[in-house]
């Protein structure tokens, strides 16, 4: 693999089937670094949406199976290529949104919240422009905005600056109520509840916010509930305590 110039088809096949390949832990990171470099080399032969998808697949695998620190290196290699892509189709917009979220979440895991907040803030500006350019995607773009506002608040919470980003949380709640984004409301009210449990001086308010989160959990479709079930039960334990 390391000495052979590989075709695009071979690279995509390896990226799709790497779970079935027995890679020694000693070489796993080098394997994926080589993989992402080849994906970048073949960028011009791929659709831009496919390119973002393949790089994100590789970065997330390293994050989940090796470490956030090494994933940071792969994300950094992919970052300038992904962020230079013009957001001019629905498919590109969707893949780009996923890359932004995972890129910033990996930074948050490493407590590099300044970078996350910077990229989230810049991305919100892109979303506002997309509202004008893609009126038929209005609901999806509003969903992305509501979610990113929530992630800015969460990044600020990790940073220890909850008050500084409380307006972003309120904006996320407002948008989510307007468009009935129940999954984001569920997360928002749980995140808001955490504010009031920190010093135990406003426990009753925190409990009320947890109850609102539970209400929105019940309004979600079954398949969406499955995604949040662990968070739901952890908050149920907190509520009963």
C-alpha cells in the first residue's frame, strides 16, 4: 500500500472496507494518513461532495479508533481543501455541514474551543448567505443554524464561559421552537439545565428545564429517539437524584 501509486477506485474501496482489513495498531495511523493523502491527490477526479464525504470518513475513523490528537492532524490536512469548496449544491452543503461539525467537535474534545468557536462563527455567516442563495433549502439551513448556535454555547461551556455565549443558546431555542426542531430543543434544554446545577443554588430551575427536555424527547420520531437514548437516561438519573 505505501509503495504503490493507487487508483481512485482502489482508494475508495479501501476507505469503504477498511473495517474488514486487519491493520496492526502499530501501523493504523500511518495507514490512514496515507489514505487521506491519496484522497486529496485524487480530489480533482471526484465530485466535491464525495471528496468531503471520503475525507470525513477517514478522519472520523481515526478519531473513534485511534485518538483525537491524531485525528486532529488528518482534519488539519483536509481542512483547507474542504473549506475552499464553493457551497453551490445541496449535496455539497450537506457534506460540508457534517465536516464542520465533526472538525469542531474533535477540537472540543481536545479543549481547543477557541478554534471551534472561530469556525462555528464563520460558518454561521456562510449559512446566512445560503439562506438567500438556496430558498428551497430554508428549513435545512435553519436547522443547521439552530444546531451550530447550540454547539457554540457548548464550546463556551467547555471553555468555562457559559454567560458569554448564553445568547447563542437562546437563539438556538428560538429557531428550534419556530421550526419544531425537537431534537435540538431536547439538547438545548438539557444544556440549559446544566447551568443551574453547577452551584446547586437554582436546582428547581434546572429540574424544570430537564422536564422540558423530556417533553421534547417524547415528540421526536422513534428513530431519532434511538440516537439520543443514552443522553435521555443519563438525564433521567440526574432528574431523580
